[in-house]
C-alpha cells in the first residue's frame, strides 16, 4: 500500500473550526498551538451586481442542449461562473414539473453546477423554461426552444 500523509494538528483544528462555526475541537492536551481559523471567503457587492448584470444580459445563455445517444443532455452550468448573482435557478422541460438546479456556494472562484447536466430521452426536449432568482430577490424567466439551445 502507499504512504498516507495526514495534515498537521493545526490544519486539522482550523478545518474543524470552520466546519463547526468557529468552535474549537475538544482538547486532547497534546497541542499547545492555537487553532488558526480559516477566514471565510468574502464576495464583494460589486461582484454580486456584476454577476447579476451579466445574467440579465439577453446574450448570456442560461441553458444548452446536446445530443448524446440515447439521451438529450440539458446543461445549465453555463451560468456557474456568475453564481454570486444567483439565489436560485429552476427549470421545466416541455412545460412539465419544475426542477431546481443547485450550484456550489458562491466563493468568488470557480464553481460548478450540481449535477452538471440533466438527461432526457433522445429528441424529447422541445422547450425549456428557466426561472432565475437573483441574489437581490428579483426574478426573470426565459423560454427557449430546442433549436435555440441545441449545440452542434
């Protein structure tokens, strides 16, 4: 087997504190080094406003569709780089049940859609309706036809 390297006690304590709201882990009496709490990344209000403006721009594509036999794959991750402007994103296909697209938390860095795409039966997607709730609480709905979002 391989050699496993474990983080130092101070790294472990900092991770524990960030996961438990700043609470220090139970003391074992082995370390006298203070726990270095990892600062929470902050996102500026200008970043949030900038992301919202980009998402509201009509040229920003919210959804893409690709054929991957035997499925249609609906990908909503194109908006992930602007996730600081998103509070919630919901979509429905062909007027059906509303689904919610989740993203990793806004950190001002790289994010991803979770899951990255949704699969449907091949050639079954005709229309997609996406409702974006922005960080400031405002909402916008866009409706797409298959030909508008189909990627070659």
